[in-house]
């Protein structure tokens, strides 16, 4: 089960582990599949994390069992998908930032009202639009349909690059390089 592996990883290690894994969304009997190429780690020790100020109704999934979908609404217009990681009672999750389209591409394009594959899944809001992910899936166990996370073989560490997270303004000199990407991917949300 996913929670055994992801529950034993901190957010940074889980961000690397999720690279190369597949997200499978079943809608009306059709499967949409994307391969994760970019992630960001968020931990309760980090001021940018929703869990930084402790447990709330909004972030409860981050403090629960690993391998649950933590979905939030941002800027009053977009959903973002995270995967809860780490031990129970420690608020941590990994944001899925970008994916490579694998299957069901025509349906993803339809769901996004988009005609190009280049920018189909290169951002967290785009992923949620393409996969029809919203708050109804918050807390969903990613072992089971309609939204499944399939752990593939870990990506070789030499193929992973790290950078500062996107849109996070860190205070002081501490810049956390908690954005993990498959360095050769053409589907990143932003270049390195």
C-alpha cells in the first residue's frame, strides 16, 4: 500500500520519490494518465506550508495517513492537488506541479478547452482542470479509483534537479530548494 512507503518519507524525499510515478483518473469508464515530472515539498516546519500554524479544518489531510489527496482552492479560481506524506500527526504534503500526458490526452484537452499538448499539464491548476479534480476528492485514498497514484520505479537521483519552489517568497536568507524536477522533461511548469 502507498501509505507504507510514503508514510516513511519526509516531504523532501517524497517529492523526489513521486517523480516518474503515474496519476490515474477514471471518469465515465475512461482513464486519464499523467506521469509526474515536477513536485514541491511542504512541511510543517516551513512557513510556506499550510500546516505551519498547526492543524485546521482546511489542512487536516496533511496531518493524517500518507497517500491521501490534499486538495485546496487557491486565488479563488484554481484547485491544486497534493499528496499527504510522512507519519500521522506530522503535517506534510507534496504538491504535484507538472506531469507528462500519457493516456486520455484528447479528454484532458477537452477538459481544459486547450488545443496544445505542450502546456496541457504544466502547472498544478492545469492538472486539476485536465483531470477534473476538485474538493470532492479531498481526503481521497490514492490507492483506489477514481484517482490512483501508481508508484513506479524511483527516478535515478542523477536525473533529478532541485530548485526554489515557484511563487514562494522566503523570509531572510533561507531559500529552500524543495522543488524537484526530472531535469530532461519537456513538460515542466517553468524551466530550471
